[in-house]
């Protein structure tokens, strides 16, 4: 694998490494590409979120006072970066630079990734045994997706209308959930 770390190297025919982006001083936990494809946000254990300009590869490390930062997601208008950190679910206004905690972290929160609903109102926090749905802007109680059979949920994706959430775990299938009821809508099989 080491020989593919060189620019131009690749284990996949037709795919070549173009550049290596460096800037963090500790582990990178996640990354998210902005909707326009201009920026990459990379939360790290070094307590910063790296903002990378994809066009010129410039890097800015933005120190945020929220401890370890696990995952990130851009708002559709790219004005807000949502982060899950040691503090909880936070928002970072890219224009003003202000951060705020939207939902306090629980002791048992071991969130692997966050995804915003298409309307940026509801957040799916993937964790061991399920997904928590949180709307920090409303007092409305949302169902959690709980399934001990799932094990650790590593990834989630929203349907464009926000009514379905797909989970991926260590199992050989994906599950699509009704976000209104928290029940399985259907299961997608095919991996072995």
C-alpha cells in the first residue's frame, strides 16, 4: 500500500492519487464536502476543524473550544457547519464564526457520524445499536431508531423528502427506516 502513497500511484487502474492534503496534528475523524464542492471540512482530535479549499488546496485550521470533534456536515447553503464533539451537537456559523451547542452530549453518546435532514432541521446521530433523531429547534419528541441487531451504525443517509433514513452497519444489508415511526420500512440485501 505504501507505494500508492506517491502522487500518481494507485491500486485501482485509471485512478491516480492527485495530491495529499496535510495540516492536522492528530487523527482526522471524518470529512464532509460542501454542497457546491468547493470546500472540505475535516474534524480532528487536535481540536480543530480543517477547512480545505478544493480548488487551490489551501488549508485553514479553525480552533474550536469543544474538545474532540467526531464528525461534521455542511448546511445546504454552506453558511453553517454542524459538528458532533465532546460538547454535543454544535453549529458553527461560517460567516460570524460563532458556535453554539444545539444538543448536549450524553455520557453514552458514541456517535460515529451525523447527517442533516434535507431541511437542516433534524439530525441523525449514528451510534451503537441505532440512530438518534434530534430536532434542536423544536420541543417535538422524535422516535429513535433502536435495533440491537444493527450493532454499530457506521453510516446513515436521508431520502430527499426526509421521510426515510437508510442505515449501514456491520451487517450485510442496509435498512431503510420510516423517520416518523422509527420502524423498518424495507431492507436492502445483496452484500455477502
